[in-house]
């Protein structure tokens, strides 16, 4: 039994009792129950027996009963709103309004006071919506829910406390403005005003989670939050229900509940230090941003000593004066310097630099070709290796007196092109026009298929790497032209230059050089205009190119022998050699002027002189020239290999290009040659001899890079393919020609 102190309720009118839902459900579906006890006030909860309990529904009596010997009562009712009336002779009657929800059990106890002279307290509630009933505590005991205008009767000369609770409805609540307990001793009216509050939530700021009065609030977030270890948070915006507000501090209207967070950007500090020149880049950076660091002057100081920037140390290790960093954490970087002696020399003229570079390339090429020859490898591989080692991307990149050791400027390129022209001129000297006609049909078939198969195979397979259509066209075009210079040099070394197979290789290579230029012209038309040419336009380009080539051949074959014959009549020493050289370079220039490769013109000039009586004299002279210029060409090709430009992603492209380059020439040139020669081994030799790619492929790739269609990675992959095929071709060609006799017996096709 609860102990009730100071409870002197004379009568409670219009009290709605809060319903507590029981765990169990009644047996009668939605039937509810109301029960409780009736006690005598101020008597230690002494039960009142035989008190009448009447239940009214809208002033209609629906049930009535007497309290038991322990003062208990109980009714089973349907859900609804009822008035419960308690009366007992000699006691002040009491009423309570009851709201019964379905399947609920409600207990309410009544405390009846004996009839004496009572006083009344009226309670009025403002600032709260209708149908909202706050709880009332009388003498700290829950006494139901109160309606506006509720009248409470107390016994005369008694003192009681009255307190109304706040009403909470989710994130909305109504709070009494005067939260103090009201003490009553006599009749009076109590007006209790409520005001509205809304709950504001936050995930990022726990101090924001609270109730706020309806109106306006002022909030301010910290602009910077130091996390230590050179890391901080920088205020970015308030997020009210996900919507960004960039102001800070902010004024917000509170007329509903909402969610409020603060958004911060994480920043890391990049700390740079240097003992010499000014360095740039020390600052705070957003997480994930790119920071640029640089040295203002890579060399500081004056004669006789200076200090040169040697690299970054710390969280990065490299020698670039300007570097870009991903800021994913705080970074400490120090610029290191090395002392150098200042030598006062003027910058070398490009011509003198070219002379030095050419001298280095020739010297290194001959040294390496000799070493490769000693281990029974083609000399041309040694010349290529010399270029790769001395190139600007290897040892040639070493800075000496402020300049790189190797600079492949335009003067070096001219000497390399002269080497290629002389090589094809020598090849032409080995093939007279009569010999050319003898293998012309065979060479034409091999040359045509040697262009078509690599081009179509390249377009088909490259599409699986996901490149753009224009990129596929240009890469496929680099696979078409054979670098006959490599094959000529290898055939010359093994004494097979004058063989039928050698003639087919050389003539086919000239034809596929011409056709490659046709392919390049068509592709450039497509990628520049974005429109595929009509078949008639392609036919016109093909006809025009072939016509120019045939015209060039006719002119050179007509004029060159006569010039050599007339030169022979002059008694001045070297006249024949000079005229032959002029014919070679003149034909190369003429070929370039009509849109063909200069090596095509050089080959035509050599073929024209091949039937001359002065052939031996001219060949001896040109071969001596070639000793000087040919190594420059091959070393120049090797020097263009930049292994730094290659990435892991480009390895797949390199492997694909190499596979296409090898297989397409074996199929496109080898199979037609087998049929034409009626010899399987001979066809394989022709196919292998046509594998190497060279200057034409590099020219096409260079056009793609300068036009922005090809990236440096793709260009590097093309160069790698050229280097690989250039290395493999002489090795394989020498092998198929020098196998043991019982292994290499030629298989004839009957």
C-alpha cells in the first residue's frame, strides 16, 4: 500500500486519466478493463467499502457497482471515453474522465475526503493546441490529465501543491513557461502558459542536440579544428537537412524540427625546407588535392663555386625541380643541393653539338657492332644497342656543363636520314631493272599483302584494347611498312643480297613503302575531316601515288644511266662517284617532292645505275660512304627508345603490337612468297625478312603525336615495337640462313 501524505482532494472535475497498456490481451477481442481502489484520504489508504461507482457514456449510465471489502472495483468496457463517478455518504464525490484504448487495462485509485467546507482551485491552460492534455501532479502524485478549466476541490485549511508536466510529441514538445510548483491554500485561479519547442539533432556536433524555443537561434561553428600532426579541419558549410549554408555564424528560424551538421574539409600541411634557393609550395592543401612544389633557381651562387639543386628528399625522392604531389597525408620534404665549380663557357652552337653527338654515335656504334660480331650476333644490333645506351633517355641524359650529353637535334636527324638513303641506294645497286622485272609480279603480290594483312589485323585486334577509332587507324598504319634497311644490312652481311629471296624482300619492301604512304594519306584524310573517303577518292589516291612512283622510276631509269655514261668521259677524278651520289640524293628529293618516301627515290636511283658499266666503281664508293652514315641511322633509331615513357598499362599494347607485327608479316608476306617461290623455307625467309619496322612507322606515329591523336605512352609503345622487330629480324634471318644443312633442306611445293 502506498503512503499518501497531504492529499486532500475534495473533488476532481474533468480529469482524464492516462491509460497504461497491459502486456496481456483480454479474452474478449477489443474489450478493455478499468479497475482500482477507493481509499479514505488522510487515513493511511484506509479502504472505503460499499461506495457507489457509476460509469457514464455521454451522461448515460451504462454500469454501476459497489466497492468491495478492500475498496476495490472493476469494470469490463468497450473502448471509448467514459466518466467515472464515485460517491459515498459523508464523503465528497469524485469524477474522472477516462479514455480507454482497445485492449487496454487501466487502474485509477480514488481518495475520498469527508465532507467539510471545501475550497476550489480552477486551472486554465494557454499556448497548447486542442486535444492535447498535459499531466497533472497533485502533491507530487500523478492525478491524470487536465483539461482547460479543470476545477479541483480541497478541504478547508489544507495546503496542496499543483504541477503540470510538459507534453512531448516526438520532436515537438510544449513546456510550461512557469515551471515552478503552485502551492494553494484557498480558492484561486491558476493560469499556466505553455510555449513550443522543437528538437534539433546533429551527428557532427553533440552540443547542438537539444530542445529549442520556437523562434530564431544563433549558432557559430569553429572555423578551424586542429587535429595535430600537421592536420586540420577547415569549416566549409552548415548542412541543414542536407542543404548547404555557407555562412558562419548563422541565424536559423526554428519552426519545425530539423537535422543540422557542420561540414569540414580535411587539410594537410606540406612543409618544404631548403638551405639555398627559394622554394615554392609550402601551404595547407585539401585532402586529395595536387600540390605543386618547385625550386625557383636550380643553380645559385657565383664564380668560382655554385650550388645546384640535386633533388628532393623526405616523403618523395626524385631530382625534378618541379614536382606534383597527391596530398593524402602531411608531408615533410627537403631540397638538397650540391656544390659545383662554375666554368665560364658559352652555350654550344647546335651544329657543334650535332658534330659531337654524331662522333659519339659513330664511335659507340662501331664498338658495339664489333662486340656483337664476336658473339655471332648481327652487327646492326650492336649499332642499335649503342643508340639505346647513348640516347637522351639513358646515358645521353647526363647533364654536363649545364647541357645533356646527347641531343638528337635536326642536324643529327639529317645525318641519320642520309644513312637510310645510302642503304637503300646500295640495295638498288644490287637489283637491276631486269632483275626487278623478273621478280616484279612476285614482289608486287608480297608487297600488297604485306600492307593489307598487318593493317586489317591491327584494326581488328586493337579494338579490343578500347582505343578510339582514329587511334586504331594510326597505330595500324605504323604496322604496314617494312624497314628494309635492317634486312638489306643483314642480307649483305650473310651474302644473300643477290639471291632471289633477297630481291623479293627488297622489291616488296619498296612496294609496301609506297602503299604505306597511300594508307597514310587515306587515314590522314579520315582523322582530319572525320569523314571516310569514298571508294573513288581512295582509288584516286592509290592511282596518283602509284603513277608518281612509276613516273619517278621511268625518269630515273632513263636519265641516270646516261648521266653516268657522260660522267665517265670526263677525266677529272671522282666525277662518276659525284654524279652517282648526286643522282641518289636528287632522286630522294624528287620522291619527297611528289609525296613519296625519299628512300623510294634512292632505291630507284640504285636500280637505274645497277645496269651501268660503272657499277663496281660506284658500289665501292657508296659502300665506303655507308660505313660512315649507316651506323648513325641505326644508332639514331635506338636512341629514340624512351623506357621512362612506358608504363605498366602500355605493356599490353607493346605485346599486342609485337605479336601483330610478327604474325602479320609472316602471313601477309610469307604465305604469298611460299606460293610464288614454290618453296616453304624460302617463303619463311621472306616473311622473317619483312618483319622489321622502321622510319615510316615512326614517321606515322610522330604525325599522330603532333596532331594530338596519339599519347606519349602509345608513341613509346610503337617505338618499343620498332626496336623489338629491328632486333629480332636480323637474328631470325641469320638463323634461318645458317642452319645446318640436314635441318634446312628446302621443302619444295609441287
